[in-house]
C-alpha cells in the first residue's frame, strides 16, 4: 500500500498579491521538498477533480457559492474581508481544492492507497457557511466530510485540525451533529485569530460532546503538545471510533512561523502525523486523508512536508 499525493498547478493560479502570506510559493515549497528528498517517487500522484456546486453547497449557502463565482469573474480584488484576496482563477482553484480532497477520499476508500496528502490552496478551515474568512473560500475538509457521508454512506468521520488557528468554519459546519467529530488543537483564542475555539465550545444539541477544542498557550512546545495530544486528542478519537479520519494539516504551529506564537519543531509535526496514522490503523483500516491548511514560513513548510510525508509513507 502507498500514500497518494493530490496536487494541480491550477492551485498556483489563485493569486493573492505580492505581500500576502498565503501565496503560491507555499505549494512550490511542498512539491520541491517531496521531489528533492525522493519522497514523491514513493507516492502515487493523482490529478484532482473539481467539486461540483452541489458538493460545495452541502456545506455552504448556494448564494455564497454564486457570490464567489461572480466576484471572481468580475475581477474583484477580495471577498468579504480584505484578507481574502481573489482573482479570476480563484473560483476554479477553490472548487479544485475541495474536489482534490474528495479525490483523495476516493482513492483511499477504493484501497488504491492507504492514505493521502492533498496539497491544495486556497485553504479552507476558516470558511463559514455564507462567508469567506481567513484566506479561505470553500471549506475543503468539510466538503469532503459531507461527501464521505452522502456519497459513500459513512456514518462516523473524525476531523482532526492541528493548524495553529482554530478551525472555526469546520466546527460551525458540524457542531450540532454527532456523526462528524471535530477536534481542533490551536493557539489559545485570547492570543490569536480568529478568537474562537475555547474549551467550553463542545457542540450543541445532538452534537453536544462532538466538538473538542484544545487551546494551547503561546510558546507551547513539543512537550506541551505531546501531553495534550496523548491526554485529550487521541482518547477522544478512540472513544468515537471513526470510520475515516480527515486531518487539517497546518504547518504554522512551528517556531519560525510569522503568524503565531507556538514553538513546535518540524519533527513534532511528523510525530503527530504518525500518532494519527496509528490511531487510523487501529480504528479505520488506516483510512486517513491529510489536507493542507496554513503554514507561512517557507523553510519550515519544506521541513514539515518532509516529516509529514515520511510519516504518511511509513504508515501501514
Ligand atoms: Zn493557520
């Protein structure tokens, strides 16, 4: 068995301007890291297919989807907030980003590969039901979870998000449901965007107990993360017994990242990945798809891609 890699050059065409941290060079760093280390040779490369409007509308308001289409086509510079720049290609790139995760899910479910890494942009986890937020247009991981639910009939899907920012959009998509567990490990909302993701946000109605937020204090390091991971994150997944795991992978909790204040090493990103892969092996036949979210320091993106990719390849 092997690891799938989902990527397309169209992801580079989402132009965010000269000084935006969420830039095409991030994905160039990912592919370069995999090529130069030879890891790419061990992965099975797949071209993503675009998500349809209907796929995206399982998560987002149809009027919002239409609005993204129109504002991109009109050549508007940004949508909803100035930190969400768009260009004419952004709509197609965003559909291909969400669809890329769906492609990864298909390849894992068909048994062609054990797990998959989707190197996509624009990222997705801040995107809300009816608005763009935090560099994100469509919530890629949420669209894929709904796809697994509706098109593949899975009943228990776990989303684990270790990007340094709270997975607000993902949480809000599923916080009233008990079929999709959302775990977000992030820098404490008192100190970092988007200001949500407190421990007391645990879901509501049928979803009470199916949202887990693990806020981490600034300057947390590998040891503090390991403790939180072992004591909170892994037991929650084990208790839920998912049939499939989706991982929102952020390379921004590392020390060098300019957007946050968490001090992980790139090695630890690999350790977390390996622990998640072990849990996936135990509960869901190793079925796990990793989706790139943030990560803005290019050398660290290279370092984390190597440790993350190695851990995925080493998973049985
Ligand atoms: Zn982030």
